[in-house]
C-alpha cells in the first residue's frame, strides 16, 4: 500500500501557509546548522512521498525502524542556536515580530527571550531528565520537540509526564497540572503527542544517547520513558496537524535540521506503530 499525502487524516486540514523566514532568523553561531537560503520561503510541502518511500507498506516495529532510519539523517543545532531557530519555527503568522508560546498560546515578542519573569525560554517537550540527555547537541537541541514557553509555565510543567486533570496553570489558559502530570490546552494536545512520538522514533539508543520509549504511566522520573501513550494516541486523533504545525515541520526540514516529523505528515502512522 502506498501512503499518500492525501490520507483521510489530511482531509479538511488547512493548506500550509508557508511564510518567508526572516533573514535574521539564522540558526546561531558557528557549528550550528545554517539556513540554506536567507530570507527565502520554505519549499512547498507538496511532494515528500519520496522522503518516506522506504516506510511505505510497513506497520508496527518495521514501520518504526524504517522511520528511524529516515529521520536520523539530519543536521544539528547547538543549544545557543536554538534561540534564533525558535524565532523562525514558532513565528506568529499574524505578527512576524512575535512567537507563539506552546502551552500559553500567547503571542510574545521574539526579543523577550531569557530567564526572567514573563520572558520565554526553551521548553523541552520530552523533558531532558527523561533519559538524562540535558542540553547536549542531539536530543537536547532537537527542534522537533523544543518550543518557546513562558518561564513560569515552563517551570510549572517541569519534567512531568502528560495526563489529564489537575488545577489550572497560571498564564496558560486551558492547561492543567497536578503533582505528577501536565495537561496542555486542547489546541496543542496533538502537537505534544506528535513531538513525543517523534522523539521515541528518532532516538533508539544507537547514537550514544538513551533509547527513548513510550509507556502508559506517569512518574517516570529519570527513566528514558514518557507517558501516557494511550492518551497521547487519543490526542493525536482529536487534534490533527494544523497549518502552524505543518509550517513548523517544513521550516525545520528546509532551514535547520533537514529531517521531518513523520507524524505531522502521516498522523495515521501513530496507530500503525503503537
């Protein structure tokens, strides 16, 4: 069976609005993946079937292994370079001077990044303590799971697994948290799921980092595990990729890492593997 872009998952999704990446949005200092063209719009995502050719017709462990072999070929961004990369990948479509914060949903000035109250910083959606990879170039700097977020909200989320319920999160309307879990706002539940599942495919223990895997628990601590997979699969179904997420995937591919998150292009592969 040939997997086409025009799967049932893709039906009804908005067309990807590929806006130009600002010339100033470079990947960072020397040693960072550099943009291929400065100021140019990302290439249209009209044809990526060839990218996934070796995964066609596979399911389960075979599909997971095939996708790993595809996405492991990438350029890498340094942790310092992540700042400027996020200013391009998460740019507010309505205001090119701002980024959209993941859990908060707030549009905030690109220049207000840092460590102070109400600044935004670099949120590791796959918490870096789950596998103890820190900010090392590789999983610690992989743009497919790094997003801008309010400093206080980032701290509140901490390294918690994802689950449902809890108390409202200050400065992140619609997000909830309790002692051992975090629930993001509805509009990004699928985004969170697909970022985590990308990480579980990309990092399999073969490149000096931990083998990252999913489970159906919370309180995973420093183990290289993230939960809860049953809920993340549900979020992937109920919140399919939108134009913002698709554009982000394309910018990372065209400008920075030159690999893709397959679950944004093919959300149906989540259920095919897990």
